[in-house]
C-alpha cells in the first residue's frame, strides 16, 4: 500500500504539468524564471552595429515609453531564459541561432500584479542566418484602474533602424 501511495504521489507533478493552462505553458517556453530582476542604465544614443555574427541572426529589442516619469524596466526572454532588459526608451541587442524561437517581454514588476493588468507579452520569431530582426516593447494606455498594457511585436526594418538609431543603449545586469 505504501509503495502504491508513493508511486501516485511521485506522478502528481507530471499530471499537474499536463494540466497547466496553455498561456502559462507559453510563458514558461518564452520567459525566464519569475524571481530574476535586472538593474538597467541607459547610455548615450549611439549608432548600433547592424551586422549579425556569421551563421547567426541579430535581434534588436526597443522599449518605447512615453508615460509618467517613473520609467518601467522590461525584461526580455528567449526560449525560457532571460537575455537582458531595457528601462524607459532604450534598446538592447543579442545574436540568435537560426530556427524558430519564442520571445517574451515582461514588466519587471510582472506576474504579481492585479489580473486586470497585462504585464507579459509574447511573440515568436523564425530566424534566418544573416538577418536582422526588430522587436518593440511598448506600454499602451488602456484603462483607468491600471492604465497600461505591455505590447511586444515585430516591426519592419525601417522603423526598427529609426527607433534604435534614436534610442540609448541599455546596460543591464542581473540583480544578486
């Protein structure tokens, strides 16, 4: 009897994982762990290096923010791990392997907020070697109680180069 009970209890996490809501499965596939936070500083506006490394793609993530003086920090996740963060209007970039990827933008105060706010946004990206991709994280005004929603989307290269070229580069470091 004890062996049967131990076996059942050991299998419960497997069954629970299969029952997770699809949106949480998507968040886990794209974002990093919920307890990671970043310190972010913006530098000067400087021309970006627009060429990807050989055999890889290059992703730019621009945070566009035009709101109250408190600048939000947005963490960027790739395939279940954090790759960096922006704060206020700024950008970051990273090389990326060719293939299908899942990306996440999450407001650093994130998943603990009220359910009326949307603080996580996801997108997918099919990457080809030698190509440059531009993503924009921005806060949209949507309501009264918690007026902002985080939006994360792909933008075309002309708009991407404009935003990157007129935004400061983010310098980020994970908090310890």
